[in-house]
C-alpha cells in the first residue's frame, strides 16, 4: 500500500549518507559497494590458449598470477569488513574502530534490546531517525506493557538537521475513555509524526511489532520484575502461566489480539483512522456508545530558549517543558548548577509507568520519544478484544515529560547537537537542568572531546543522552547498563 500523499519535510539520510549529496555522488558511492565483476583478460582480446609457444606459457603464467592476486585482495577486504555489508544497502565498513555507544552513521537507544535492534534494521533499510524511533516505540508497546503501549500517552521532540527546525509531538491534555481509564492516542500520534517526517512506508514500520505480538516475544528482566511486583490481577491470561502465576524471565508471551490491531493500523489511510479501529473495539468491550471525539494529537513548533552556546528546544505545556526552561534560565542567571542536584525528598520519590527512547544520526537529526501509562501496567485493565492495557492517566499525569535538545550556534553548520530524555517522576525537570548545565559549563578543551557523561539521576528512572559530534552518533544512558543501543 502506498504511503499517504503529503508534504515530507525530512527526506535526508539514506543509510550511506552522513550528509546531503548530489545524485552523481550517490551513484559513485553505490558503485563502490558493488564488487568488481571483471577478471584479467588479454588486451588484444585473444584467448591465451591461441598464442604459440613461449608466448602462450608466459601469458598463462601472468593470468594465473593476476587471478591469484585479485583473489587475495578480495579475501583480505572481506575479512577486514563486516559480514553482510556488500550489496545490503548499508554503508561500507568503517576504516577505524569506535568506542562503546559511538557509531559513524546513526544509532538508537531504548530499554529493550529487541526494539533497539528493530530500530537499527529500519535505519539500515533506508529509514530516517523518525522511522527508527516509531518502529522501536511500537515494539516497546508489545514487549514492555508495564511502561508503555497503545494505551499510553506519547510526547516527542524532533530536531530536523536539514531545516534547522524542531517540532513537538503532543497528545494534548489527558482524556478519559471511561472513569479511571485513559483515552489511547498512541497510534494516531505516531502516525501523525510519520506522515510529516517519515521516509519508509507506514506499513513497513509495523511489520516487526506485529510479528512479535503474533509469534511471541521473550519476557526480559524489566518486565519480569514488574510482573513479580504487580501480581496477576488484570493481566491474565496475557502474561500468566497456565497455573495463574506471572511469567518469569525468558518465558515466551504472545498477544494475537494486539497483532490484529497493529495489522489493521498498518492499513489505515490517515492518522485519525489509524486509531479509530482500536477505539471502536475498546468501546465495545466497555459497553460505550462509540469512540471519544476529544482533541487529537498535534504537531507544533517546539519551545525555544537561546543560550550563549546555541539554542534549546523542548515540548510545550501541559508537559514540564516550560518549567524546565524556567529552571535553566534561573540557573544560568545564578551562575551554574545547583550545589545539591539530588535533595533527599527527590531521591525518595516514587516511579511512574513510563518509557523513553532516542534516535540520532551523524548529521545531527534527533528524535526523542517519551510515553506514559501513569503507573506500572497503567490501570491494570486488559481489553479482551485488543490485548491493550489501558492507562489510568489524569489531567496532570504527563507533567513530568520534558525531552530537551541543545543545538549549537546556528551560524556553525558543524555544531554539535545534544538530546536528553528521561522517565520517572516530576523531579525529572531538575535532573535535566543539572545534566544540561553540567554540559554547558565544561571547559572548552573538554567540550571538544564529545558529549558529557551524564550524572546519576535524582529519580528511580532512566536518563538517555544522544549526540551528534565529529560526524558520529553518540548514545549513552543512566544507569549505564539499562538501555541497549544499536547503530551502524
């Protein structure tokens, strides 16, 4: 099915393009990826066997020598490169090594290894950071139902290095489908983001998540820990054994009802219709008359705050974006970070059911996505017709969301781009403030060495950092081992 017609504002980044190139340059690079098909021939066009006497033996010996040398060179090239690179559409193998979390072209970091790998596959298939981020978000909706899902509220921040613009994705104010049950707007929100900025066809992004839901996925440590704490109330039979106990690490779970919803969403022609099929099924489950006609997700210009080092972007209200910018402005006027960024009352704060991911390319485009069910497993209400766990979001539930992007000076085309996104509690705005200020006040000599190391968070959550620096993509997280990254 063809993707919906409409303006596509972000068409940069074929997988072998760290920067915009002419069609002639693309053809040259593509040709370099194709193995040389010709073999040694006699320049006259005659066969070696047709030459008389000593000349025939000499030419035959030269041919054997040339063939042997060609095979040796090819074998050496093959052994020094990454397997499966040639002819795959991926960029040629790197000529130098990279440290952990550093990639020459693009990268994604998320809480689940399966979803980071899926995002990488979309990048290698020719997608951009928006495609990779949406695909990974839908994957997390399948494998991490305790923190996110199609019932979650989504926020996003996208910086387009091609245009220099930053755009915020919002689901609008939290709405209820029924008392204590949040209105799910994840599908129309992600579809809206893709319609304006995606590159691959929308159905392509749902192939991996649909397959995981239909054929099964392995319960990871994060989900198993949440299941052990939650118990089985409201989540059986989806995440329970036949004896009614919750699944443990390594157990296989399937969600065929969710797979059917994702399949229908792949065929929907517009963002609004993408979520309507889900809402109709939920309304039937709950005995409601029909889907809610409340506000829909929107894309709008991100909030901006000029700083001496460049410009900051974040999401508008009702997220914590405005509060974040106020904290940053006040901290800069006072001369630096708070001397005690993690006071005890913040350390004691509880956690929320939320998830984050980030994608970045070496050209400086960044997508940060954050989603929330408000609490672990949301409302605990599993829709039997859809396999979706609904959230228990209320009006101010998403106030903690505040993804942040710092773009270096706009007059510098090679300036670094830094992205920060965190999950957890409302304390996250202070964590982000301290992390960013620590980055801004570093000595210039250190600033040239790459992104700063993030401090420990003041919350029991996750802080992701991505950056484009020195024509490479950098990713890291706090805690350091919480979130697998993949790149190329």
